[in-house]
């Protein structure tokens, strides 16, 4: 008993010393995670824009980008300018937005369910967004700028309707238990996936495009897809950043959160709608890309803690950087052939998920 008290006293002294160190350097502690994530994002942006069938030196990429905002002259071939601004930068922007949307919504879902193994696909929202996108692809839209907006809007409608259906099925009286919410999401998601598969088999002319989309990828070129998804992602992620503090309160449990004055049901609805919006925007042009919303927030949590006021913004930045690096691997590992991004994320994410399960089992055992 005395030995345990001595051990507890030593642990308390270590905690006090670590806390005093944090108080002694508050600026470095608060800024270092953001500096690391922004540095990784900048490096991923430069590498993604520089590496390809035609390599562009990263220094030239940085100078060309700066020349658009600063009055400096850059001596670079015209082909570099065309490749960078008309081909690679739109793909880099769409990839970064997709990674940010998936990781940000994944962090929000993990806070909502109080489970680090949750991701944007848990409620079937991605499957609903996929069904909406497949329906839009099956329709012969006229070739115009509006056709690019039809896919994300259809994906958003499918995601929101799926979220509302899951929420209605899971509601018990005036409460929404997390267990019933997850079960309803799995069932509805499986149904939506089966309907999407049926439509893809029926739409023969769009079958190849739909299959490529289901595997995850960024086949569409130009800035139109970026413009189409940008408002939805900014709005959805902005709302998730605002509700990061209520998500911290939810970690104490629904009953205690209500006692602290939090409107639990309203927070749940806001998180579900905002996360559905960002997931739908990510799915619309990028397809089904798994494990980003699971792995990135969990890694951020392991490195810098579970405070959602920090976890959500860091997940947004880290998700953009991570998916850019994965897309770079998909484009170069079998060049000139390109792998679907969803295949690469599955190859990387599946072992990571197994490691998470083993770690959770060991913690539960001990």
C-alpha cells in the first residue's frame, strides 16, 4: 500500500513538472502542432505540384506561385506554366480539399460517437452521397458549367437525406442513443450501396466512369470541380470548427452535458448535418476514399491530445497533407499507369485499422 502511495506521489510530481514546463513555454506548446502540420502541408503541396510525367523543380514551382501574388519575374518555360496552373494545381486543390473534408468530418464523428474508431462512413452518409452522385452521373446532363454543380448537389442531397433517415430511425423518444445511431447507419449505408451498384450495372454508358469514381480518384481536370465543392467544404468545416467546444463537453456523456447546460440533441444535429455536408462534397468528385477520416484524426490525437478545439483544425490540415502524399504515391508508384487513390488509402489504412483494434483490445485487457 505504501509502495503504491510512493508510486502515485512520484507520478504526481512528474505530472506537476510536465505541467510547469508547459506553463513555462505556452507559445511553443500551442504553436508547434500547427507549425508541424502547416509545414507538412506546404511540403506536400510543392511535391504534388512538382512531380509528374513532366517534372518541375520545386523551386520553380514556388517562384511561379509567388509570381501570381508578387511582382516578380520568373524565367521558366511556357510548358511549365501551362502544366502547373492548368493541370496540376486544380488536382492538388481538389485533393487537398477532399482530404481536409474527410479528416475534419472524421474528427467530428469521433467526438460525436465518443469513439476514435468512427469515420465519415459510419452513418452511411458517404454511401448516400455516393448514391446521389451515381444518379447524377446516370442522367445525361448538358455539357455546361451547371453539369459540374449537379454532381456535388446530388451528392449533398443524398447525404442529407441519408443522415435524416438514420437519425429518424435511431431516435428513441426524445433521445438518440449512439448505439442505435450506428446500427441504423450501417443498415442504411448497406442499402444505399446496393442501390448504387444496381444503378451502375444498369447505366452501361457510364459504367466505367462510375467504377473509377467508386474506387476513388481525381480524373476530372480543370478548376470547375474545385469551384463546385469549395463553398460546401468551407461552410461545413467552418461549422465543425465552431462546435469544437461543445464536442469537448459531449465527452462527459449526454446526461452530464445536459446538466452543464448543453443542448445535446441540437449539437448532434448540427454535427451530423455539417459533417454530412463536407463528406458529400468530398465524395462528389473524388469518389469513395476510405480510412482518411479514421487515421488522420487518430494520429493527431495520439500526438497532441484529444481537445477538439485543437483536434479538428489540425485534422483538417493534416488530412489535406496526407491525401496529397497518398495521391502522389498513386500517380508515381506504377507510372505512367495511375492507381485509384481509394486503393492506396485502403492498402495503407487497413493495417493501421488492425493496429488500432489490437491497441484497443490491449488497453481493454489491462
